[in-house]
């Protein structure tokens, strides 16, 4: 699938990883190099870093053997032709202090054209009351346009220190980034600019009044 803001080589790496996602072991750097025709790990490194920055690849750690896609990347995999029309991927569950986790079986939700854009979008389900003054309540589904930048005052999905995602109003300054809740009982959260990565901007919202038992959530609060 074609994503915005990826170089040709980054797209090749991402497409290869999508094709390999069902294998028992994620490919290693050497296997990736061989697959896409690169001669060394060094030349692959910058492409991997770009995909990590885009939120598509997990930052490697000592215990991690291969290169793994994030749950966000897996949720962007295109549905079958029968499901493509008016659907968006519902990205997995998220708990305080943890990154977005994969849904075991990726689900797709029907979304009116008026609530999405021409750019890649995905859906998260809100948990918490930190955005209630903006009319965003616990259990609501929000439509997020995938991008890594936002204007001050927009509501964004922000990844903090690569560990924790939250839905907040963003204010960006040269010396700090402020994540502002829409709840008078909560205080703004202040970070150094490098601590906060924008993973998307809210462009639509949906709500069900049938029940209040959401199974997949985006935390609306940082705890």
C-alpha cells in the first residue's frame, strides 16, 4: 500500500515487511538488505530510522531479533476489495504507559465520506474524560488523519517518549510542546519538543448510544 511521505526505499522496506508479517520470525537486517537489494546494513539504517519516525516500525531493543511493524502499521494494511469502500481500520487497544497494541483480528469500520479525508486515516476509540469539553466522551470513536505535523490548537494523537499515546490539543513552541486537555479539572502537560511525536490529527468523530462497553481504546488521559 502507498503511504505519504515515505521515500521509494522506505516504501519498499515497508511493503516487504507487510508481506512477511505472517511468518513465524520477523526478518533480520541482513535478510532485509538481501530482499530489497541493499549492500550493507549502513545503507538500510537510515530507511529503518525513517520508518520508526513515521510510527510504522518498532524501535529495536536487545531482546528483539527481527524488524517488526507496529500495530498502527498493521492496521493500515488494505482490506479486501469487498471491504474497501467507506471503511477505515480500527487500530488496537491502548493502556496507560504502553504503546498502541495490535488487535488480534484487524477490524474495519464503515465511515461516511464526510468524516474522513483523501489522506490515509484510521480509527481509535477514546477512553477517559480528558477531552469532554470538546465533546469527546469515553467510548467515542475518533477518525485520525495520519500525519506527523499539526497546527497549534489541533487535536492530535501524541506519542510521548515512544511509550504512551494520548489524545490532546497541541501547542508547539521552540522550547516546549504542550498537550492541553479539554477538561477544566486537568492541567496541561509540558514536554521538550523531542519527547512528543505526532501520529495523526483528529478530523472526525462517531458515537454509539446502544452500550458503553468499548473493547478497544485510545487513552484520553495520561496517568
